[in-house]
C-alpha cells in the first residue's frame, strides 16, 4: 500500500511537471484546461471541464487521468495522441521512472525525498519524509567506512639508529582498476629516512600507500624495531656493555679494551678487588639524543664475575688463609 501510494503521487507530480515545464503545453493548458490536453488538444474543450488556470488534477475522476491500478482509478495510465499537429504525448509510468532514474534519482540516499527531484517537490517545497522498509521501519544511512591503518615493523640496527640511515622498502599492495573491475597486485618502493637517535617504537607514516578498499586507500605506519646487538644494550640514550671477569681477575685486577658504537677503542681496567655489578661510566660515548643530535648519552661498562663451579680442599684451605 505504501509503495502504491508513492507511485501514485510520483505519477501525479510527474504529469504536472511535464505540462507546466513545457511552454507550449502550458500555453494550451492556460487557454483550454487539462482535459483538452488529455484528448490530444484537437477537440473543443467540454463545458464543466478543468478551465484555464485551474489545478490540473483537482477535478479529475480517479486521480491522474483515471489511472488504473491506483486508488480510485479504472483505466490504465497511458496517453498517446500520435504526436500530430497540436497534439501532445504523455509518458507512461515506465518511461517516467526510466527518465527519472537516468536524471539522477537512482543516486538518492536513504534520507532523500523522491518528489524533491521534480520541480519544487510537493507543495512547492522539499518533503522531509523518510523512507523505510516494507514494514514501515525507518532506515538509517550507514556510516562510511573509515580508512584503515596497517602497521608493520621496520627492523634497523643500532648503528643505523646511531648514524641515521636512508632505507628503501618494497611493498606489495592490492589496487582496483575501475575500467576492468578487477583487483591487481602492485609493487611500490617506499623511501624512508631514519634519523640519528631515534628510539624503538618511533613511527614512520605513509598516507594512502596500502591496499585500496571501500573506504579509500590504506595508510601504512612502519614502527622502528631495534635489532639485537652483540656488544651493547640500549637504555634510553645510554649504551650498556658487559664484561666478564674470572674470580682471580676480580680479586687481583684486570684490564680490557672496549669498542665504542662509533668504532673507537677505549681502555677499561680495575686494580681489584672488583665486585659483581661494578659499573664504569664513559661520558658522551652513548647514543645521540634525537632532539639534540650534537649531544650523546653515556657508555656504561658493567662487570660480571664468573665464580668457579668447584674448589679442591687445598684451594679452600689457601683461600681461608688469604681471606
């Protein structure tokens, strides 16, 4: 019933639109009235018919031209006078809606009024009616999907984080070709700049370089991930290096040469005894500070003592005498 009423109103408005938007039809209508037009405009207007200047559909039995299938109608809605001299052609229901949808009606959203596509809509203004499903429930417009963000790790060495680096990364992404309506795989090379002093967790962001999907093209974020180092462990802007001493060295003294992150060599030693966990600090030999690259953290040299797994009775006796 709702669909029939909507179609009835649409046909009614569309016929008025055809008459009033055509200067020739409007002129004939103003002089002779609607029924004269419906008969093809070749006969004299009957008395009592819709006179000049009246509303085209107010006095008509059965609504618009007595439309069959519509409320109050007994005949089918189709007018055709052959297009002869002085005659006019009115569209059928099929052609009305075919033209309507070609004109952009098919692009209406859920909240658009079908009658607003015609001249002025109903009553000279846009209707605020909303359309629902067959049960009369109101439908709401679905929100547009958001563009997704894809995160991937970017593995870098400690030396690259110290010196800075330029990296190229080849990625594969899916694209959509509107000409063929097919999805394709595409390779793309991204240029990245790693700045000195960056820390793990820093993100390098690229907009619109990922897969093409309904909401648009994905953004990609590459998260700096520090590779394990064989000599240093990073602690903020400091670098920690661990050396191991045996018990004899720890008690009597030791000496080592330590390589720095920038390739230098510095001596480290202890006269003993050196206890486990002892730390020697070398200022300004650590990582550069990202906000102040000219400044550096410290290098920390930590001592670990390796104890023997067993002692003989004689060794124990000697240690007791010594200690």
